[in-house]
C-alpha cells in the first residue's frame, strides 16, 4: 500500500525543518538576490518577513480551531488547503521562492488525506515549526535598528 500523502508531507516538513535548524534555508539565500520595487533588495525581504509571520498567525489560529472538539475539522480542510495554495502561489510570483511553496503545496495536497482533527493538528504543528523557523532566519537578515533609526530621522528629524 502506498504511503499516505499526510505522512509524506510530514516527513518532508520534518526533513526541511531539521535542515534549516542549523543552516540558512535555500529560499532565503535566493531571496537575498531578488530585487523588488525600484531595484532594491529590502522591500522584498520586509514584505516576505511580514508574509511568513502572517502565515504563522493563520496556521496558529487554524490549529486552535482544529483542537476545538466542537469544530468540524472537515470544514477547516478547504480553509487550510486554500490558504496554503494561496501563499505558495504568491511566494513563487512575488519572491521567486521554490522550496517553501513546494512544501506548502505538498501539505495542501495532503489536507484531503486527513482522517481526523488530530491529524490536522499534527500537520499544522509541523507547518508551524517549519514556518516559524523560516521566519526566524528571514527576520535575522533585516537590520531592524538601522531601519528604525532612519525612520526616526526622516519622520522626526532625530
């Protein structure tokens, strides 16, 4: 019997999470080379950081709903798979990412394979671990103090 999509997706998320535990993700290396508006690097990184953090928020909220015994997890399936597909498509188009959108699409494909709310929570846990770690790496590349200092200088003359 073939391995379930659910198990395959979790295995891949675990592998990629473990890989980026100690080294920068490939998608981030690529993102650093992509220029955005006005041929600048920073807008892409800033927006991508915001988008990945937003994705973590969505995943967290979906996990909270999936843990609720009064919530029919079947109703959450299209929400989860739709969000994952939407983010994957956007990240390919806007940021030229490859590996992370592929993982999101693989997880979206596994959603229909879920047989219980417990499995949905498990998939969401792995997605959260991956996205949190990806967002961590992305966040470390942004010079927040310099951005804040320039912002204060421009807006307040300080």
